[in-house]
C-alpha cells in the first residue's frame, strides 16, 4: 500500500484537480518530514538486515545496481508537442555526456516518423506516452480501452516493442486493472507513479508520498505479482522549474543545491535510483540548465545515467538469478548462483569481515577473482562481478584472521 497506494483511494481526486492520476492513490501517512528518505524501500532493507543478523553467517546478496554502482540516474523525456529538432537537441547532449535516455511519444499525435524513431534508437530508447487527457472524466473501462489502443498504435506505427511507458499527465485508470492491460500488451515497466503530492500539497522532497525509489513488480491485493515493474518517478521539470501555477519555480541555482543533496543521499545512504523527466520542449524553453546539471553532477559523482529501458533489461536479467547450496563452515562461505539471463552489470556482495575475521580470497568457478571493497548502507562489503556469459557460477570465499594493512584496508581488497 505504501508503494502502490491504497485501493480505497481509487476514483478519489482532490478538489483542485480533475485528473485520475496515479499519485492520487498515495496513502495518507501524516506529516511530510519523511519525504527526503525512501521509507518504503528502507523498510524492505531493514527486513533483509534483520534476516541477516539471525543467520549468524556472512550472507551473500545480489547487488541491485549495475556494476556495483552506489546510485543511478534514470533519464527520460516526454515528447508531448515537441518538435523533432528539440528531441534531437536534448538527445545529442545526453549522448555526448555518455548517457542514454528514454523518449516517450504520444502515439496519436507525435511529430516523429518511423524513420525518426529508428534514428533515435541508435543511441536512445523510445516508448509510448499514451494520452488519455481528453477522456479523463470517462469510466475506467473506457480509459483502459483507449490505453490499449494507443499502445498498439505505437507498436504498429514504429514496428517496435513497448518495453516501458509513462502516461501523459500521469493519468491512471482504476487500481491494478491498468497494470493488467500493460501486461497483456507486453509492457514490462511503468513510471506513471510520481513521488510527490501532486495537486495535494506543495512538498518537493524526492520521495514524498510514496517513499519509494527501487523498482518493484506490481502486486495484486491477494499477493500475486504482475510481470510489470513499477518504477517511481522523482522529478518532472514542469513541476519543479516551469511557470505554471502548480510549479515550484526553482531556479537553476536553487536546484543545484537541492540536487547535490539528493544524489549524495542516494549514493551514500540509500543506494537507490533517481528517476527524472526533462521534456524536450521544456529543455528547449526553460529546463536545459537543470537537465545539464543532473548530467554534470552524476558524472562528477561517478553515478551512471541510464534509460528506463536499460534499467528494465538489467532488472529482468537480475530477477532470473537465485542463490543455491549456501554453506558456511566457520571460515569458508560457499554458494552457487544460477540465472537464465546473463548481464554484464550483475555482481554479488559479501561482507569483508565476519566474527573477527577478514575476507582473504574469493574464487569464482575455481579461479581466484579480484574483488572491490566499498561501503554500502554503512558497512564494508566486497563486490564481485559475475563472469560474462555464464548461467551458473560457483563461489568459494575464505575468511582468515582479522588483519589490516598500513592503509587500513582489509587484506586482499582490490
């Protein structure tokens, strides 16, 4: 209920608004001071740590960010009424920064042709941006029918799969009926849930209302999971920097300071994604400085910038991997990892110290392997990349006496 909202709020629209948006499903959790922490995700992490303490052994985990990253920025732009030239202006800059983005196009009104989309996808990813605005006051079944129609138009017009999407104006139909429609059409990630009290309050903390950043499969009330990931959204340039009445009108100077805290928190405390929309039209008219600042600060902090489709591919691969045959004899941790979808960004984490001993060696498939010591959630762990192309990995990690070198690093760390 924290992440998906309360089903009792279906159809509840604030007096100031007339759109059935995903953000209006957010449960009322009281004062807004928790909005600077992804509290729904942290509750899940607390549960994991509770289990780890009960096991009384070093516990391996599959790291949830690519290549052991401390954080990640998910970059996108909703085309809306943008021109092809504006689309390419933003895309050129993002690509020059070594990043990738998603462009979401309204299938029934986009100015982009199939040839344009083919050119875009040489460097970036494109998905549908279904526009239900004209039907916002119609019953949910009619909204869902139009949602499906527009997704099919996108697939047929561009001869491309609709891997991920976001609805225009963040419109949402019903509760999980919306997700059922996406699943039927092969959509595997939705980012229509906006972590903000849009039209319900003026807080601009990144995790306000839903308190979530990590992707999660949508879930039916009876506990059955959908094959569709929910990726919360944390920044929309029109809300933060635009001139509309609902905008916070943050200047580039103000946002620079706010962003520094957001990315610092994400990389040093929460280890979560920060998902943003910078509309190409807005990029051209007013949000270019803030969009460039996101890319600049991410690069300075060593935070990768990915498209939503890239992120989805990583999570689809990660979801196929499971630990098996985990054993601990007091000095040696052994386990097997198996998955049907190899991915270059997958790695596992194990503690660098346990019960007064330090990690001495890691062998993967019988070969000694380098590992990288990092601090995650305030604890030292070793990150080990999975060998490329393998679907089964055997790991043996040995721990010895707790020794430190002159630099204070754990013996054996690379």
